[in-house]
């Protein structure tokens, strides 16, 4: 029962699924429970990835087949995931872009990131990220439905696993009094990381069956390298991370998964007659 409570708390925190009323009372809440729920963040990726795959497949199969169908599927899929999560991670990306793009001073950057308003850097980051996501997914869809579904299934779980390594290896530098993510950042154990990794394995296996092992390897390596770059950036500019940094990392690593999947498909396409 405690395991299920932790999973549902993660779902409640990161999606718009209605964990309310008596169910919410049964789940309960405490900083310790929220900290324990970190082990199940990739499980949220199961749900978001399932929504993404379902929408992409529906549009691809229901619409007339032509050159623009993968683009329509990519747009619909992106809209569905943003609505499903309430743009939670996109908001973090915009705040990080505003803070680190708006000032070279660490203290000033952290102050800007606390501002709920979206500035020029945040708006540019959101627009470019959404355009890149749609473009990469449309290109994957043009290679076949299996390639797109495999990349989506792997991207949504991996991109929710990698930020946990930031929590493990960096210090939280946000405003502890105002940050909703502070309980998540206090500590994450090796056991929790192992549990999070186990959540990733079934979707990765399914994605490998759908799209092929090279595609999943490309997505995994690309997103891992991107995580390393994000960690170095946050360590250099902020000497740690904030909750917004975790959301930004999820978004950028998701993009890296799609790009890595396409890079892995390149040699196969070049060899095709």
C-alpha cells in the first residue's frame, strides 16, 4: 500500500490526473513521502509516454496518409503531453532560460528564476523547444510508426530518470521556503535510483522491440551526454540546481532522445536501396 501511495503521489505531483477527494486523502502527503516518490518518476513517464504514443498512433492511422501526416501526429502528440502534465517541465525550462540567459551573476539569475513571469529568453526557449520537438517527432514518424513510438516510449521514461542524477550529485540552491521541489532535493538514495532505473527497463525493452536496439542505444547515449552537459552548466553557473533545473533537464534530455534515435537510424537509411 505504501508503494502505491508513493506512485500515486508522483502522478499527482507531475500530471493533471485527478488524484483528488477520498483518493487524495488515502494517498496523503508529507515531505518524506514526496521524497520517497522520487523513485517512481519514470513511472510517470509510462503514463505520459502512453498518452504520447496513443495520440501519435491515432493520428497516423486515422488521418489520410500523406507527407504531412507525421507532422500532424507530432503536433497532436506534443499538445496531448503538454495538457497531460500541465506544462510542468516546460515552465521550468522557461524559468531556467530566463535566469541563466538574463544574467551572468549567480544571485541575480536565481532571483530571476523565482519570477513567475516569462521573459524573452524563456519565450524563445519554449518556442524553439516545441518546434524542435515537433520537427524531430515528425522526422521520426516519416521513418515509420514503429520508430516514432519506440522513441516516444524511451524518451519519456529516460528523461524522467536523468534529473534524479542531478539530485544525487548536486546541491539544491533554490529558495527552500518557496520551492515545491525542495523535499525532492533533500536526498535520494542509491536504492531509490535503482528503483527508478527498474521502472525504465520495461518501456526500453518495448521500445527496442518496436524500433530496434540501435535506436534505443542512440536515444540513451544522446540523452546521457546531454545530462552531463546540463549538470556541468548548472554546477558552473549556479553551484547546484533548483526545481526549475530538473524540469529543464527533462525537456532537453527528451529532445536529445529523439535526436539520438534519428542519428541511430541514419546509417540504416543510408544503406537502404
